[in-house]
C-alpha cells in the first residue's frame, strides 16, 4: 500500500531532480535566446528574460502540483459480518479480529445495558426497506434498527483502533510532547451523545453498577466488570492543531495540513462467503446470514502540506490505514489463513476412501 506522507517527501526529491535538469536545459535555451537577441538588435532583451523565467517556473509548478495531488488517497475496505437470524446474535469467525471484537463488545454491551439490548433485538439485522424521495424520486436503502446499532459499534471499534495506533506511534522519545494533543472523553461530546457504545464503554466506572460504582486507579485504561462489562478509557493522540468531529456517521479529523474522513457503512447487502467456509472453518450450519460492511477512508492534503517540515508527526495516518486493512478486510483475512489451500486440503481429507 502506497504511503501518502512518504509520497509528499518523494515529490520534493523528484522536484529537485527536475530542477537540476531544467537548469541545464535553461542554460542552453539562454544561449539560444542571447543569440536571437543579438540578431534582433532593436528588440529589448527583457522580454526574452521574462519569457525564459516563465518557461522554467510554469513546468516546475505543474509537475510539483501534479505529483502532490497523488498523495491524496481514497480507500475502500470490504469487511464481512456473520449473523444468526434466529438467535439474533453475531457469530464469531476465529482469528478474524473485526468479528471477534464485534461479538465480544456486543455481548458485553447487551449484558450491561437493557436499552442497547432492546434496540439490538428489536428487529432482524439487514435491509429495512426501500424509500423513495418525494420530489426527485431517488431511492434510498433503509437499514434495520439493529443495523444502525451495529454501525455504531463498528464506529467505536474504528476509533478505538485509531487511539491504539496513535498512542503506540507518539509514545516514543523522538516526539516533542508539546506538539501533540491528547483527546479525551470530555473533548468528544458529539460522539458520546450520538454513539451508545462510546457512551457506555468510556463512561467512568463510578457511574456503572457493573463495576460496583467504584473508582478505578488513574493508570487503568482498560478493565472488565461483572458479566464482562468493559471499561475503555478514551485516549487519542494527534498532532497539535488537530480537531476531531462527527457528521452523518463520518468521523473527520481536520488539521491545517490534511483532512481525514473515516466512514463505516453497513450496507445490508449480503457477503458471499467462500464455499464450505461455514461448515469447515466456522463449524456452524450452512445458511447463516453474512453481510458486507464498507469502511471508506478519504485523505486530502491542503496546499500547506507542501511545506511540511516534520513528516514524522503525520506518519501515523498511513500506519492507521494499513492497520485497519489488516484488522477489518475479509479478503486480507482469507489470505492470512490461506483459505484456498486449507479448503483444498480439507476437500482431499473428505474424499471417500
């Protein structure tokens, strides 16, 4: 996967190489212009100088801007969610980190909070219907209430993963702590108000019966209570001047140098699991519900990023995208467990003797 921050640095290196080549070419052009200027004795040489400078600068600007735009990225990660419609429960896929976390956190939340449990079990996961706009007749897919709840859980897990990546990245001696900000629960009221899982899991333990309303020590960032209730202290490290917000299910981080958007989307449409995957790998009956989840990542750099002088403070962006792909991509998971080879071996074992 190409790295956006490295591409900006590479763009400068490419520009220096082009500049050296251009200087050599311009020297030759200059000699030609001087020769022409001597032939046309009555014309001022200033116009040739101006034209020559423009001919040098314009191509450099075009080349640099074109290369700089290549640092912008659009990623689409395809994940899979497995679900039992009869029991209205998520089904774990062994070693598929996203599904393991979804199952564990959903179980924990529904055990602790009756409201979340009621919303999750209110209907069946999937599409709730097709809506048509009254004026322009555009059609929209309406997902079930349980799908909205699942989407919020995925959003929480993506934020949690972002916090883990940035904490590991910035907790190194080479970073100046004054150039890093720490985002805490009190800084993300918009997320707490609109996401039941962020509200529940990051809520202080003294406000929760599952932890006997006791205060945990300051250095505790993650712990379990009764019925596997989860306390997860929200902590996110970002470069100075960064701002995080939420709008229409999209998490956005804005900085003078970049804008990063992360959008989880439960589509309600089916995900086709590989043949034999349910029986041979998941050890469950065929015909379970499997759904596709998209995770869209949009990275855009501003013109100020062209003058970025401390690239190491922004390398976490590429690291997060790579981590998210390894964490959630169902295709990456199949390659990791070498499913095609595994299935072929299992098929041979199942052959009648």
